[in-house]
């Protein structure tokens, strides 16, 4: 008996039986599944990528140089900055096209920072900035000692920089910055400042070179009691140079004895004041051969443009500042007034004999060196009440 034939409606078309159609349908189905799964993964990944992180408080993490994506992700997870699988971090790197933008350094990751926030911080290179501050008036030896004490800076110091060549200031740097780089930065800042100050210095200044300006500024730095006095202190020394008077300032004597390696540890004695050194301005004429410290911006500016006065003397006033005078007679009276104050008396009632002008030529000092002098210099040595005369 013959088999019943299929009706055209139930018989598969030749096109449906074509292998290319079958493969095409399979590929389409696979692509559709991939898109569905990929979309789901993307949605979940994006959610995890932007979800708040585990940090309960800000944390500093140092990412070493030449770290790869996986190494950075592992380090961040180890430090508790992120708690997601490292593939979330790596996926974010590719999504942001930041593979070549990852920078080593020390970073602060904020509380509850998401993986996106963490990655963006690294991409932006927002490394931690440390501060290194040098106060005015330190010698180069003392600055080098501070550089060596700083445990964030790296490397050693080859040579102690030339005195007066470093600008005291606050400098910001990131971890890995070397001590030699810091010295170079301070030297460049000082060179730039001195050059600018010399370009606008008072033409009547009795100085011939920018180097002499730094020498004078270093003396002003060590002799200034109050910031507002700098230009007057500078004027005293400039006036004395013009009149070819000896500068007679204690800090230069101290520097000539210790050469910037520290303080005397005691008040200057008569024998030390009489000891000949190239820096003893009680014995030499004019400026010493070099700076006695690293002066700051204000002292350099004051030395370049001193106050317009005729003052030639100053003496401590007992309050951290100075009393200035144009004549030696008035200077002696100011010294006598200070002596009375030091002994608890009334300075307004002073009639001390040494307040009168001497009949013989004036001595080098308005008052003898003695351990009871009230004011002390920044280096720790006793500062003469008759520092200049």
C-alpha cells in the first residue's frame, strides 16, 4: 500500500533545510545569549564598580613603581581599599582606557571610596604631598642635618652646599623625592630670588655684587629681633659700610669660631671676641668673606632696600626688639637703660655713668661682654647688647 504523501503545508522548505540557514540561526541565538549575558555582567559589574568601598576611614597606600594591573588590584585588596574581585578593577581599567595611565606613588584613598574612585585617584596621579620646611637663618650644615633626618626623602647628600645658597621656605614633594633634588630646588629658588632682588636694589647700596647682598642679608637675618625691624637693621649695617666703620656684629664672630657646625653653647667671651678670624667683624673691615647663614626672602629684600635712616647703632630693648640710634652718645644711654632694666630698675630714672659720652675715643663695644646679657641669638649664643657700634 503506498505511503501517504505530505502535504505542502507540513513539508519543510528547502531553504529551512539549508545548512547555512541552520548555522546562521545558531550563531544568531549564540549572539543573543552573549548579549544577554554580557549585558547582565555589565550591569552587575558597573554596580560593583561604583558601589561604596570597605574603608571605614581614609587610608594611605604606596603603589610601587612598575606595578601591573593585577599587582595593583591585589595590593589594594590586601590593604582593604577594595573588597571586589580584582577583575572588577581590571575591567574598570579597560573600560576607562586607563591601562597606560596607572601611576606609581603614595595615595590617600578616602573613606568608602568605590573602585571607580580608587582607580580615578591613581589615574589622576593625586599622590600625597609632604612638606619640608626650613626656617630662616640656618646654616647649610644645619639644613643638611635636617634633610638627613627626614625619613620621607631618599638618597644621600654628596656635599654640603655653599653657605647662603639655599632659600629657607616650605617645599612640597612626593615620596621618592631625593635629598639632592631638594637641595637643587632650594638652590634654584635662592638664585632666582637673589637675581630679582639685585635687579631692583637701591642704587645707593654700598654693595658691588649679588654675593655681597647675600652676605649682608645673612647678617641681617641673624641680628633681627622682630620682623618689622629688618629694614632698620639693614640700614644700620649699610650706613656703617658707607662710613667705613667696622660692622662689629656678634653672629659673624660666632660663625668664624664654629663655621656653621653648631652653636658655641655659651656667651661670647672677651678672648673669643679678640680671636682673629676672617669673620670677626670687630677686627676686619667691611663685610666678612661669605654669608654666615641662609637668609630668607624678607632679609634679602631688606638688605636690597634698607630703610632710609642715618642710624649707626642698635641695642636690645629687653622685649625681643632693639632701640636704634644715630649717635654713639645716645647708644650709650640706650645701653645703660637696658642694664637698669636687666637689674629690675626703672629705665626712665637711669643716670648711670656709662650713659655719658666718654672723653676718650669710644671702645669697640658699648658694654663689656658678660654672661648676663639678656638676649640670645637664633644660634643659641648670647647676643651682645651692643651688637653693632
